C-alpha cells in the first residue's frame, strides 16, 4: 500500500490546510452519495443523469472489491470530497480508473489534488501499471486537475452521453505508473 512515511507527510500537509484524507467508512456513504447526487443534478462532472437512491447507493458500496479503494476528504464540517479507484475492466488489465468529487464550496483549495495524489499512490501500491479517468469535455476544472498531476489526454468519445438536453463528449486521460 502507500509508503507510510509519505502517507504521514501527506496527512500532515493536509491537516495544516484544514482537511484530512482518509479511507472511507460505511458511515461516510450518505455524504458521499449526497455529493455525488448534487454533481449528477448540477454538473457535467459525471455522465450519469439520474441520482442514486438508497438501494443503489448500498449496491455501489458493496461493489468495493479487493483492488478497489474509496477515500474521503473531511474537515471540521464533515465530508468535503471523495475519490474512488476501481478496476477499469474486470478481466486481465493492469489499468485502474479513478473518480474525484469535491464539494463546490471547497473548490480551488487543493482537495481534489490531494485525493488524486493519494489514489495514484494507492494504485501504485496495488500494482497497477496505468491509471485512467473519463472527464466530460465541458468539465474544464476536472481536466485541469488531471493534467496538473501528469495525466495526458489520449482520446475523445464523441456523443458519449445525453445530459441537460444535449449530447456531451468524454475526454479520456491516463497516467503511466512507475513501479
């Protein structure tokens, strides 16, 4: 998993900024889903157009597998962001996909970057060779987050989803992970 010295250093740096990054617990699920559903209803951060209900949220939680990681960022007000690492495809690939969501009140504070950095370290620790993300073309801040951390644009899926009464494209980004 994550190198302990690096994890302590990252935790110390995050704490000085007023938030901490840690593994999610079942108690975080309601806040995670709340933030996700806000993004579904208000943004292009996800191609999903329907919010998760309680049953779907529970199934989503149970989907965590041996090589899946869910982290949260919290401050004294509660959950302010979350990020998930999951296998990109279920068979034969050493590729992992990541998702990062930050409460809009906390945008621009480095929380997304801290979550993505922690996920990248987890992916390396789990032996993945490549980490990918699908970013809606209209999600400029999401694309900036990934490119700032060394992800490169590798393609576009045109008309990938219909949301807010129009078709949207998805930009695929990836980062190779050194062992």
